[in-house]
C-alpha cells in the first residue's frame, strides 16, 4: 500500500486509520461521490477536502461529498469577509497533492482547517489519504484534533 505524507503524518500522531483503496475515475463529475459509490460508504460520511482562500489567505475545508459549501459561511468560519475556491494549480502546489487526491493531513504547508460539523457525531468518516483512489477511515474526533481544525456549519 502506498504511503503518503498524510498517512505518515497520522502515524507520527499515533492515530489509527483504516485504508480503503478504490478505482479512481478521473472523469467523474464528483470525485467524492464516485469514491463513496465505489466503496459503498455513506456519501454524508465520505468527506471531500476543498482548498479555499479567505480574504486571499489559503485555508482548507472538509465536508460531506454530497454537499456544497456556502462561501459566506466559510468566510465566517475563518473570521473573514469573503471566501472563494482556490485554483487547482495553486491547491496542488500548496498541498503537495494532486487534485482528486488532496488530503487535509500532511499537507506541504499546513493551513487553517474547518470541518463541517454535521458528520462529526459519526463513529467513523472517510477522508482522502493523499492519493487518487485511496481513502482512509478515521474517527472524526481524531481528525479534528490532529488537524487543529475548527468544527463549523459551512454547508449551502
């Protein structure tokens, strides 16, 4: 199994995860939904990692793959005035991951992170492990803690 910076980061933190490889479809309209379908996981608990800019500063948002962000709520969650999606090339350069395989864990340059609060009561969520076609299963409380993330409502 490929090790990624995200998996190495979690190992250093002593966080137990399960690995879930699947056939990544680069032509899928929604990568997170395609992953949930391929793995048979609940899309509400299969989380996607989106890189955003809040008042021009990079940030990371982790949310259910079947939902959309409210940029107004994202800006508020980070204490900013406005938020926008980060351009894919910039997200790849900043995180060290390829789009479709961006993990909130082990990014090249850690940035402030917010996790959507709705899935946090679940015993386990699935998040990208840092490679296309590889998710990791983790307790949401562990993810929140090691990311130093804030829980907030960011859904449209």
